[in-house]
C-alpha cells in the first residue's frame, strides 16, 4: 500500500472537517427556518380586537403605555398621569 503514510493526521483532519461541515449545514438550516418564520416573536395569540368593539383603541393605548413603563422609558409618575388621561377620555 503505497498511499498509506502510517499516521493518523489524515483521519483526524477529515473528522474535524466533517464535523465542521455538518455544523455549518445545521446552522444554515436553522437560520433559514428562523428567517422564513421570522416576525412572529412577541406575537400574542388570538385575533386582534375588532374596531367595532367599544374602547378597543384605548385598551391598546393602555397596553402600549404599560409596555413603555415596563421597559423603563417612563417613570411611575408619568405612567400614572398618562393612564389617568387615557381613562378620562374613554
């Protein structure tokens, strides 16, 4: 056997490259699935409220205000003041 060099280096590099190849294939598939299914993060289940329901806009405004408060964009006093204004004009 003239092609056999008596070492394990060829087998080692082949195994490493095979693992890297499959890791790239799997990462590509995961990326593709996430790209095609994107835009659904943070989506709440259920149908959106219909515009014929009374007060649907003010509930959405209160939800947005609560999200801003939770993210720390506004403080507690500002939250309470704006919430009172929204509920006053309902």
